[in-house]
C-alpha cells in the first residue's frame, strides 16, 4: 500500500536548487489529517503482519489506520531523488520531481542511491515480504512508497507472484500479490 497524502506542500514553484530543501521537507512530512480510503482500511485490517518504511509519511499512514507496524525497516524507504541544478527555471515541485526521477531511471543518480542499488534493495524487500507471508497465517501489509513499491512488485512477479488486485498507484492505493 502506498502511504497517504503528505501534509507538506512547500512552495508552488521552486528553482532546481530549492528542490533539495523541498525534498527534505517532503521526507520529514507526515500525512497530517489525510483520511484513508474505506477500501484501504478494510484491506489493512485484514493483514496479520504489518511492515513499514521508516519515513514519517508511511508511519503516520499506519497511525491514521489505527495500526502499528510489526516491523519498520529502511529497506522499504523510498528511492532517493537526485537534484540537478538548472539555472533560470522556476517549476512546480511535481514537474521537477518527474524530471529528476526520469534522469534517475536513466542511470544518472547524482548523489543519491543508484537505480541498480535500489533494485537490489527491492530484492531484499521482496525476500522479507515472502518470508513473512510464509510464516504468517494471513496477508502481509507493506506501507511503502510509489517507486519502491513498483520495484518490489517487479521482484515479487519474478518470484512467481501474480497481481491479484490493483487499486491504482495513488495515495492509499494498494496491490495484492499471491503465489
């Protein structure tokens, strides 16, 4: 499941240099008063084990659901977003983030974890989820992040898991995988 919408908004338009501070603020943000979807609540309440990223937006999402994680592990944190300094442009943080993520996916990491390292971390994360699924008597919920959840999903599929259900990729949305 992807976390709820972060409370942090920051400036409407920023320079690429200001994106470093914007990203830091986003990473420190919880979800404030964001309310989980009913479908997310019912899915979360069915979990026998709960795993979470250590980032505040993931932990506060579980709190909004009234749940506590059994495991908090940095292997599930979001993949870092590089910042490239490009003078003269003031764009929305969403546009900068999309541009920087594409650069990252193309292999240009610029002071953050390389995509290859994030993919290795996704393998570790998938292994942890599979181990918990094997030893638990019900579903395992991961409260994670957009990009990292997609990388983990790719690893689960390579292990033979099939996507059973997908709500989408937005906030509070989840995908269910089964062997």
